[in-house]
C-alpha cells in the first residue's frame, strides 16, 4: 500500500499551465526512474481527488526531450491515479483548425527519438497495443463538456509528435500536413503510451496556439506567440478540465484497464 495520499484523477500541466488546484497539498514522490518534473499537488475538484503535475516543471525548466516521462507517469500511478487528462499547447497542420480551437486527439504519430518510452526493458518481453492510444470514454467526456462550455473542439485528430526543442522546417510541416494529420506537438509521446503501459486511461486536449510554418505559407511559429495564445486561453482549458473531472466515470468500462492482458511473452 502506498504511503502517499491517494488520488483518482491526474492532470499534467503543459506550457503556460502550472497551477490548477485552489488549496493543494504538495507531495514529493519517489520513483524507480528518478524524480518527476516537480512535486505533485493533490487537492479536490467537484468532489473528486485530483493530482496535478506540470510536465515541464514549475518554472518550465525541462524542454520536451528532457522530461522524465516514466517518472511522471509512475508518480501518478503511485498516487492511485487511474485517469489522466493531458492538455498541451500545439500547432495546427490544417487550415480549418485555428488558433484558439481545441482538438480531442484520437491518434498520434511518433517522430521522436532516444526517449525512454517503455517500462518493459526486459527480462519479460511485453508488447502493449497502442492501436487506439487515447481512452474512448475520457474522449467522450471531453467532447461533451467542451460542447457544454461552448468551446470549439474538434472531436478527433492525429497529433504528430516531434522531438523538439526546435520547431519544424517548412518542408517538414508541409509533409506532415500532406499526410492529413491535424496537430503537431512535442510531448504527447511517450506520455500517452506510458499511461497505457500502466493501464491508466489518458485523454489529450490539444489547445491550438499557432498555424505551423508549412500551412498555406504561414509565418514561422515563435515561442512567444505560443505562450501568448496559451495564456489567453488558459482559463478555457481549466474550465473544460473543471467540467470534465466530476463527469468522469467512477467505474472504468474501457479497455485501458486491461491493456496488459496477453501482452507479455
């Protein structure tokens, strides 16, 4: 039994999103994979116990390729979390998805390299399916609550995850867009997949902050612009999360909770 306080739902904060809970208790969680990005804040929203962890650290000191994703997910699991909400700042690859829109992604494409992206390095070989990497039940809750809040949220989309910290070249961006992918980001992999390996549900909320550089000859994206748009929409991200948390099921009937069934050799 864990010595840490137990939480039902976890939230990872992205760029510009470092606080969520009004009266949190701070807990430093030890993991076999080293320290997570920061101490975990635990509190309540809508009668549910919530753990909050800014994935880049409180002062945004961790760029995407240096985040200890395994430690972050393990810390959530250690606290008893079974459902994770993962909002982040993203670029759009399609003209009809505009800055300020949200996308509730249903697929990712991994273009990262060298990241520690599994808990199963042996000796037991384990292959976990990621055919449908995002929880269908949590996605429905996000879509429904976005509609209630009057937020423009695209109900599906593929996020291509690049290594970072650099942004894409125009040619790379055009290539991604030509595949029909909607969103570009630097942190969804391996975060979403590691949740699946731990049999936790995970939903992504992509807040579109910019049009990527290859989309119809758009201006190159800048970090200042990403942070500006995220800050302008931070309250809407929180509004959606506040609406989702009490609406999430208390009993999971999705396949996420059984992801390891038949996965080990």
